[in-house]
C-alpha cells in the first residue's frame, strides 16, 4: 500500500493498494469481488470519502498439495 499525504492541513490525499488474494477462481469472479468491495466495503468507503483511492486485486494460486 502506498499513501500520499499533505502537511497543511494534515490529511491523506491518495491511497494506492494491491490486494493479493490466494484463490483458485476465474478472473471474472476476482473482478466481481473487487467491484463488490468498492461498492459495499466499509473499510474502502470510509477513506474514499476523504481521498482518492486506486488499486487492484491480484489472484495468487494456492500452493499445490
């Protein structure tokens, strides 16, 4: 995660994230999850009201076994 802030007045100006998700799901479902996080996620929507947020969800294959 990368956060940019300004000093006067003190506040965040932008937040960039990369969420790595261990999942064996098609990209379509990963994209749907990301859309739902953007639309309904409290943790996302609270800072989004105060600064710009941009990010991605990257699927990571589960370990073989």
